[in-house]
């Protein structure tokens, strides 16, 4: 699987399972995926370790201009987005001008669609940086990834490029003091001869303990919806996802299943 890539800076709006009518903002190259993780389930495909050519990231003023033009077009066509969502071809927070782009987006949102939310979909790999934490605190929805309970499954599922452990990640997520949304994709299968399963009793117990520390305002639970770059990955049935959600409700945290 080569993966599905967004070929524009501003894309959509698209109908999202979680975010309603979502206008996407892609801060990364349109030709390839650029990410700090190499998740075995990513719809964009594998993260290439080396690219044969270096393609520059879109500039802040270019993103501002394209977003403004799109919002004017949506206004003229009487289309109202529910969310302006930072997503796209990898991890949006690695853009060096991310903080300023967030400020620009909020200003344009306030001007054209003040009732829309601003949302960032992130793998949380950059939240050791103060400027990223501060930028994420400014948006309405910081949706941050936590796909495992144990460090073993975290490494196998997310394949982070840096030396990041699940324990360190959880500690960093606690910095938000609960003002964040956790997203978790559940799956099972085999990859490179190793068992992948973040739905076992042990995994879920550890994951719940992490949630108790992080205290997110919401947990989004979902499973596979598209083809995965790693073969032999299985979608978790909806009844199982609801069982997992019940265990989150029991610790007093709001949960949504998709």
C-alpha cells in the first residue's frame, strides 16, 4: 500500500466520523508523508526514512492566503464547516511556523466562521516543546494520540522515530491538565512476525491507568476504517469498542466510540 496523500494545503471540507464537516489544513508536503511516527495503520502509508528529493514545506503566508481564499469561497457557497482541522500528510506540529499558523487560523476562523471549532490531530511527539504546548492550548480541540498501554505495544504500533517511551509520553500529556482529547485506535494482528494487540486485558488495564493520570476531557475510541500499510491488521468489532468505552466511563471520563 502506497497510502493516500492530500494534494492540497487546504482540502475538503470532508465529512468526518469524529469532526462533522471538517476543512483540512495540511502543513506538510503533498508529495510524500512527513511524520515522527511510522504507525502500522496510517492511511498515508509508511513514513519514508529518506526522500530522494527535499520538498519545502508550505510557508505561513501561503497557508494564510489559501485558507482565506477557501473560507471566502465557502461563505459564497453557503457551506459552513464544523471544524478547521490541522491534519494531512503526517504530523502537523513539526512545521517550524506551527504556532504562528495556529494564530492565523484562529483569526480567520473568527472573521469568517466564528462558530466553527479549531482542531489539531497530533501524535503528541512534539509536546516536549513549550511553543507547541502553548499553540495547542489555543485551539478548541487538541486531539492527541495514545494507542497503547505498554511500551512494547506503543513501539510496535506507532514506531516512533525518536527515543520516546510510553511513560515519557504520558508524563508529557499530563502537562495539559486535562484540557485535551485522547484518541486511541484499537487493532490486532501480526507485523514482522510479532503479535499486535492493544485490546488485551493487560494492555487495557495499563491504558486506563494512563487515562487516570492524564484526565482528558474526552476519549475518542475507534478502529480501522481504511487499508493499512501493514498487512494482517484486523478491525476491532464495535461491541468490543463499546466494552472498552464502558471501562473508561467507569473512571469518570467522557468517551465516544466511532
